[in-house]
C-alpha cells in the first residue's frame, strides 16, 4: 500500500531530519566527549566543582540530562492539552525548535575558561527544546497517516532523522580531522559543529513548518483560560486512557524498556571513552555506523511488524537489548565494541520506530493527539530520568560503569513482561469480541 499525501508525510519526516542532529551530535557523540575533555582539562581530572558540589564529570552529565527530562515531563501534559484546545500545535513546535537550536549554538562559547554552570544550563535548555518539540511532532502521526500505514510512516521519520544526523556528523568529523591536520586549536572544530547543529535544526525545520497542516482546536467555544481548558482536556484524556487496558499495559512496558534504551544510547560514547580508553575519532566513526545501521533496523522492524504484529517484534527487540547489555558488561576490547555497536544500531532504530507507531495505533480516533502523545512522551521522559539517574548514581557509588550497565537488564526484563501482558490482553479482548459477534449472529 502506497503512502497517501507524500508531500505532507515527507514534510513531517523532515522534522526528524532537522532535530535528530541534537540527539546524535549533542547527546551521543561530540558534546559528551567534548564535555569530558574540557572538564578534565579545567579541573585536572574527572572530578568537577559544580556550585560547590564535587562529583565526577560523567555523573554530572547524567544528572543534567535527567533534570532536563524531568522538567519537560512536568510541563508537557498541560502544554499538550493547551495545544489541543487551542489548535496551536505548530506554534509550540516552533517555540521548542528555536529554544533548542539557539541553545545548541550557545555551546560555541563553552571553553576551559568559561562557566561550567552556564554550559550545563545551555545543555538543559537544548534538551528541553528537543524533547518539547518531539511531543508536538509525534502528535501529527495519527493525523497524517491511516492506522495501517503508521509503522511505515514512523519508520520513514526515523530513517530521515538517522540519515540527516549522519550527514552533519560526517561534516563535524571532517572538521575535527581537518583542523587537527592544520594544527588549529583542538576545541574549535567541535564548537563550530555545535553552531552548525543549531543552524541545521532551525533551518530544516522550516520545511515541516510550511507543509504540516494547521491543527483544529478540540474545543470550539472556550469558556475558561488556556490553563483551565488545558487541565480539563488533560482530565478527559486521562479518563480515556484508564479505560483502555491494552494501552495501559503497553505504556507500562514502554516505561521500563525505555529506561534501558535511552540510557544506553546516551552513555555509550562515554562508556567507550572511560572504560575502553577508545580514541574520540574512533568513537565518532562508530556512532556514524550505528546511525546507518539504524535505518535498516527501522525499516526492517516495520516490515516484520506487518507480518507478525507489533507486540511480538517489540518483545523480540527487547530480548536482543538484554543480550546487548550482558555483552557490554563483559566487553573488554575495542573490536567487541564495534560489533556490539552494529547490534545496537539494528535494535535502536526498530524499537524507537515501532514504539511510536504502536502507540499511535492504540489511541482512539481523536482531535486530542497532542494530549495523548504528551502521555507517551511523559512516560518516556520519566523513564529516562530514572534510567540516567540510576546509571549515574550506581557509578557514583561503585566507581564502575559496568555495574550500571548490568542493572539496565532488569529494566528491560520488567518491560518485556508488561509488553507480553499487553499482547495477552489484546488476544483475550479479540477473542471475547469474536465470541460476542458469533452469539449475535446465532441469535
């Protein structure tokens, strides 16, 4: 089946192309490596002083990310409800895009002589911009694609994101190698790359801003303020979610396995740098491979889900994630890291794309798409907060990142059980519906 309205769908997917450079360059490769390098140089080791608090730089990085996700988790439900009641999703999407893009550009000022506290503030704001925009971007999926095509459209968005982010990653990698060959300051290439991230994000986002349709307000006659209407909308959506047993079980499973998925993605390069002593250029090249493989993973899982069902393929993917975490715990060589990176790429693309499209299939036909997707994103963001905090706290207590990796297998295991429960509930409801239909025909 071909995708209808390709201009709108491709315009929607271009937002993934635009904002995924944050996820790859800022949280996965250049910025975490740069952050560790700059703070090591400034403080003469990996213990930093943050507002008088002494802690490891990698732990501070984890805590800053967790704090940003916590902020957005509290804000998103009410903002999503306001967007639905007023029909202004695109305005919110613009706001968070400019917030994130400009904050990334501000990283250009982060050097050994600048304020660590200010750099962490920029990092938090950039993360809020990225996460906030995703809520409203994701909420367009059920509006632009019919149920039977949501897996493919979701996979197209992630594929655009992986390809676009890899292109900028290669540009940044070329800058690092070129500046090194020309004996230019070592911090200049990544700082220029941070500047390019903001320009890329804001620039390419103009395409979806033009092509995406204007959303219709779910409340035509407003009786209260935007906040009172927003809370009323939130209450209505929450009541609907409570009556949907399959959706509730899936969200619980998504909550737990997202703790593992997102944490692995965000700390992988720091793990390679600190535990395996890998050169930064090798790590950046490795992440490029992960992104390219993730394109295949997203499309492959979408095709498999059409044949075997979303829940079964998600369960298979979670099992593979458990195997990856166990392998990472025992990993000792760079070659093993490269092989494991290919595996991460395959399952990373698949589970992110399928999770989004599965949720879009399970929610009812409604105008309240931003409100429903705020639940999805809040579930993910709180899981990331817990995952990152747990990872950082365990490393803080034990001094060993490998123990933190091992704990992630438990999160994946609980998520697997909840997804299985959702599948069983879906089967029982389908059987009951079939039985009721048969009895009606008999009567």
